[in-house]
C-alpha cells in the first residue's frame, strides 16, 4: 500500500465517477488502473471483453443479453 500523487483534475474526475459507480474514490482509481493495465497487456480486447473476462475469472455467472 502506498500513496500515489495524481493531478487534481483527475482526482476530481475519479471523485465524480466514484459517486456514479457507488465506489470509493480509491476503489474507482484502482478500477481504472486495473482496467488500463489489462488493456495495455491485451490491446485487441475491448473494455467489455476485459470486464467479461474478469467476471469469468472471478466465477461470476455472466448472463447474455436477450436479443431485441
């Protein structure tokens, strides 16, 4: 665990996003860092693919949306 210095504007964006996503500011920043790290390691995967893979890895049942 450590302290990370981030730009004030980015901190404010994390604060606003955390309220929408029902996360703490730290949890929001951690989520963005994790997704960013995974996106860099897997450049052909979309955001949705990354999240889906993380859910599957955590043994969360992922339901497919019904076709319209």
